[in-house]
């Protein structure tokens, strides 16, 4: 009997270890302002920083505050207005260019502790022809805040503190029906362990019947 139970017990221990370890890993991400270019109705992650990019007249650019691991999973601005929708009411002026800006402050889930994101807004920046995207942003969304490495930390004073800090557990939350707190075993794994325990108990009972 003991010989038969050894592999069964080992299997139970392995399943329990897997269950209790599940959800403990956290995906690292960063809370920061990402920078985007709009082509048609599609946002594309900018290949240059706002301090280096020189948008042409009629450009639409976006800034989105969110938590993401890298540019591949970065959240885009949640609206994609046309240049005309943002700058149509701003008349052209000699010696300037117009750049439409979409500023998305993100969601409460992306906000730092104690911060409440302002509503998303748009603005038409009318700036000199050689102005950068950072210049255009400064024309309509002060105060801006940068760190010592020239990373854009805040637009319109948001967020109040922090700059590209690392944040843990960026994975999507489970649906309410299969809630997983991230600190304990998942419902599915616990159900599997329970099923194996039931089968094991049945096997032991059958073995005892045969011996009796």
C-alpha cells in the first residue's frame, strides 16, 4: 500500500506547489508618457522623441500616459481625431505651422498613488516652422516636466511626481467568475488538485476492499 501511495503523494505535492506558486509572478512595466504619430486613423509609436521630431504642418501627434512593458504593448491615445477636427478653427499664419496634439492622461488604473488623471484633451499648436514636437507641446500644455536624461515626465503638471518608474503586475486581471488575486492558487488549479485527491481516495478505498 505504501509503495502505491508514494507516486500518488508526490503528484499531490507537485500539484499543490504549482497551485500555490501560480499567480505569484508579476510582469514588470513602466509608468510613462508614450509618443505617437497619427496616419489616417491609426496611431504608430514614434521613432523619435518629442525633442528630436520636427512635425510638418498638418501633422497629428499624440501623447498617452499609461503603464506598459515596452513599445510593443504601449497603450495608444484613446481617440484619433483628424487634423481638421483639432486645428480647423485655427487660421493659418505666415511663418508658422499648425500641429494637432492629442493628450491622453490615461486611466485611474494607470495613475500613481494619489493621482487622478485629467480628461483627455486636444489642442492645436501654432509654432515656428522649425519647432519640435516638444516645442509644440510646450505651447499648449504647460507645465512640462523632464528628468535629467531629458525624459518627458509630466504634461500639464501630470503626474505630480515620478518619471518612468517601474511598476509590477501589469498583466490583465482575471474575469470575476475566475478571480485570481495573484497571491494564491487559481481556481482551476485548486479544482484540479481536488479532483486528484478524490481519485486518490477512491483508489485507496478500492485497494482496502480487495485486501479485506
